[in-house]
C-alpha cells in the first residue's frame, strides 16, 4: 500500500480511543492495557468495550463499538486472534482510522495464522483503516498520552526521538531506560509482525514528522529490502538513524521467523546496507540507550580525540587501549597544557599526560578544579572523559565531596563548551551495594541535568562515543 503521512498520523496522534476486550480480570491483556492507558491518561475520550462487563475501573463499559457515543479514531484489540475478524469488520463498517492488534497467533505461527493475517489486511483495505501489529504492544505517544502495554510509567514529556520496534518487550525496555537518562520520545511504536504499517512506513513517517530529529529502531527483518533501503537513505539524509538489527546468525534467524514471521537476511548484507545508508548500527538495549544519550548531548560526529582522566594509571592505560581499538584517538597534550598541569598536579602519585592520572579518585578540591578546567581547555582534544569509582572516592570525600567534584565537571562543561563524560561506577561489595547504587543514581541525575554524559563503564563509554562518530 502506498505511503500516506496523513493516514499514519491519524493513528499515532489519534484523538479518541476504544479498547475492545477491556477487562477487570487480572493478568489478561485487556486488563493490563486498560489499566496502563487509564493510568497514563489519554488526552481524549477512552471507551471500554466488553459485552460481559458493565463497569471496569470506575469506567462505563459498552457492549460493542456500534453503541459508543462516537466513532473512535483508534481501536485497540486486546482479544485473541480468532475473535478479531468480526471486530475488524465492525471497524470497517464504522469508519475508524486505525486498529492496533495486540494478540499473537498470526503469521508467526505458520500457514493458519498467515491466512488470518491476510484476512485482517483485506478487511482493513476495504474499510479504509490502517493496522498496527498484530503481535505487538502498540503505541506510546506523550503528545496525546497514548500508552504502550505496559507504559503507564513512561515520561509525559514529548521529545524528539522516535523508536520503532518489532519487539514489544524491547520497546518497553528502551522507553524506561531512556526515561532514567532524560531522553524523551516523540513516539514509540511496537509494530510486531508489521502486516500493514511496517518498518518502512514508520521510518518514512518519522522522517516527515517535524517533532522527530532522531529515528531509532529494533528490527528483525523486512519483507522488502529495496523499499527499506530507500527509506533509510532518505531518513539518514536529514535525520540521525540508529538501528539494532537482530537475526544475523542461523539460530537467531530461526527465532525471528517464530517471533514475528519476518525474513532476517544475512549479517553481511545487513551490515553493508546500514553502512551504505549512513545508519548507526548498535547491538542491545544498553548500547542503544548509550548511543541515544550521546547523540542527545553531543550530536552526530562529536569528535574522536579524547582527553582521558581519573585516579589511577591503569585506568587510563586501559581506556587508551579501548579508544584505539574503537578508532578513537588519545593525542598527547599540547605543550602549554602539559606545563600548566605539571604545575597543578605536583603531588606524589599524579602523572601528567594524556591519559591524565590525578593520583587518587578524589583530590583536594581546588587542585581538582584547576586540573579539570585545564583538561577541558586543552586544544588538542574534543571530549573530556573522567573515570571515578564511587566507593573509593566516597572514602576520601564522602558524598559532599563527590557532589562538589561533579559540580566542577559540570562547570568545566559549561565554561569551556567542551563535552564532558563521566564513567561512574561502584566496586562495592555485599551490603554496601544498595547505598552506592542510590548514590550513583543521585550523582547521575545531577550530572545529566548539567549537560554531562554518564556511562556505567569505560567500555560502554568508548563504544558509544565511537558509534556516534561513525
């Protein structure tokens, strides 16, 4: 079917909603999604439909779509696959704009399910509406308060990142993890089998969406590689595109077929396609979120020259090796910077250079401030990366000292305009873990609010910075 921006926009930015199969019974999809959507607070009317219920969660329940006060623009089907066809025919007769089919039991299970999926698509074509799914969690959109399953605790703040996913679970994982990093979305779409609206349609939609500047996604495969390639080229020409492609091994390709019924394709073909299109390829939820965080603060191609610093020579040597392997640079200090840092860091244990060893995880604050400001001002590097182990630093300065040190890095970022990243982690054991995890969260929030990137390990920091430059 031809791409139509207005048709897709009417689904993603729907103004009225019906949930067919809404339920008060725990653990049912109809119950979980109804609770999720009512908790999140859709901006328009939400109608609950179930012929066996009168009231759910304080809301009136209608026996069918025809009895609603108005025709809803979007209908969520939370009923089993075999019961969906009759409701789809009802949707076609009423003139709804979009239907989200959450149930599995379609193409991914074989011939019987494939026939059912084709029937659903034929009904949609005749009825003039679009389908998201089947076998999906749906749409999260903070602009109209549309919730994924289970997206009741997602951010209410609209952002500029769109995330599309053939996996419902990963759509939720990315949404929640990004929320903790201050990354907000224009929308997240879990589209499952993509029987109608697929990855190509959604990439084209978000390329045209003025709210979106970065398109990210989890893909298992595609039905039309040429169309996808064209859509990716067009998207990457004007926006940043980040994709996580799975199913590149023989065993994972089999899993892809059983999950969404998609064609996975070979690793070499996909890697070449994404590289040719100018797409950043990532692997895993953590790497996806690390790269999105880097892009949020630094944008594409922030610079390859790193200024590495921390309290320990081994840390810097390890980080320098990682940087070299990732195609990043750790250049020598410019002459004037070297001389000034030698004057500042004249205590035993310090080693001036790049990497820069300050001698301990935390040192006397005025000395630390002078050193970090000089490191940030160094003209031969693009990004300052500071490594700190919380439990060691806490023993030297307590949380007050840690806060003061982090404020120094925030000020260096602000005053010199050079990107600053902090590798923040704990080596605590046993019962100390929880206390340091809570402290790490507080410090992370402080740094992110000040425009400083935070990574939980040096390998993840180096990998994300390298990918942002790819």
